[in-house]
């Protein structure tokens, strides 16, 4: 037996033993998606309660301790920040389970199996970025990157879940070029909407810093208008897409209708929070809604083809 054959044989034997647990793969992938959306919510709580430096260092919470230390002057901030870090730990465990479930499925293509590494790489990257955010005293650029990577992980997690339910053949379009172009436009506009949303939050009163009213020195009123224009453009393209697929495959229409519901709910939350002086709860819901919007758009794009 060659030196390379032995490890391959060992891996194949391990994969065979895990085959009886394959029916849990979808549940693990759903848990990963929910967790990636959920950590945006807990990250929002950290930002909205100005708890970003609740733990003064990283990876420990306080020098010499990984957990907050209670004393008479203790506030809720360390516990909120520690809760967000704890969810990162939970996501790390789920990411390992995803890697085991997907990467060892030898009945599937290599391209599918490699997707199993995406969550664990993403969680590790986020842990490093989170540490840099703390060590640089909540630098707005790194805070924005932290959210951006979370959004990308939501899209990637939805993609892995969707691929799990597909075959491994070359994708075949189920819509025409015009509809496909509209779906691509929705994906591009989602990026624009989210980026303007992140910048608007960073320039406003919920930037995460108790001492400075903003972290990004751009007029928040201007950013709010640009964000709103991007949202209306997204909605216009989505309505056009819905008209174009009204006689299309059921899965395509269903994904588009779900995205319409998400968009309308997000728009309602956005306008209510704007006209009620940005209450923390609504801002937090809007952040979670942004993650759900990313997932919904990703689903729309993926339903335009089948394997």
C-alpha cells in the first residue's frame, strides 16, 4: 500500500461509518443558517447597547479571565459582549459539524464537499476580525467589515443548504436570459442596500460608541436618502421580476413572493424606526431583517437554475 493510499482508505472508512448519520445533514445546515443570522442579531445588541468594549481584551474578556468578572461597578455591557462571543463558540461547533457532514459525503461531488469548509473558515475569520475590532477600539472600518462578512456567511450558508438538496450535475437554467439578468440585478442591489445600511448606522447615533455620536463622518441624512433610493430600486426590480416569472416554475415564483414579503417588512421597519427616532429594538430587528433579506435574495437567484 502506498503512503497516499493509507490516508485515503482511512478517510473512506470514516465516511462509511458516518453514512448512517447523513439524514441529520439538512438539520445541521439549517442550524448553521439560523446561527449565522442570529449572530447578526447578537452583534447588533452589542452595538446598540454600546457594549463593544464590554470585554476589554481578546480572546479573553478581561486580563486573566475568559468570562466577565462580577463586582459592584459591573454593568450589563460585559455580559452582552460575552454572550455574543459565546454564540460564536456555538457557531464554531456547528461549523465543525457542517464540515464533518458535508466533507465526508463521498457520494457527492468534490465541489459540494468543499463547501463544507466555508462555515468554519468564516467563523475563524470573524473571530479574528472581532478581535481586531476590540483591539482597535471599535474602528468603524473593521466594525463594518465584521457585519459585511456576516452577511456573506448568511448567503454562503443558504447556498450550502440549497446545494444539499440538489444533484451534482451542471446547472441548467429554468428561466430566460431576461429573468436571469433581473435576478442578478437583485443580487447586486442587495449588496448596495446592505452597504448603505451599514454606513447609515455607522454615521448615526447607534454607531456603538458611547462617547462619539457617530463613527463614520458622513452626513447620516444623506446616507439615509441613498439607502432609501437603493431600497426603492430593489423593490422596483423585484416587482418587475415577479411580473416576468408569473407563469414560471412554482419554486421560482415562491422564492420571489417570499422575498417580496421580506422586503415589505424590512421597508416598514425602516420607515417606522426613522420616524420614531431610531429606537434600539427596531434598529436591531432591521439588522436581522437585512440578514433575512440576503438569504431571500440568494434563494431567488438559486431557483433560476436546477441541477
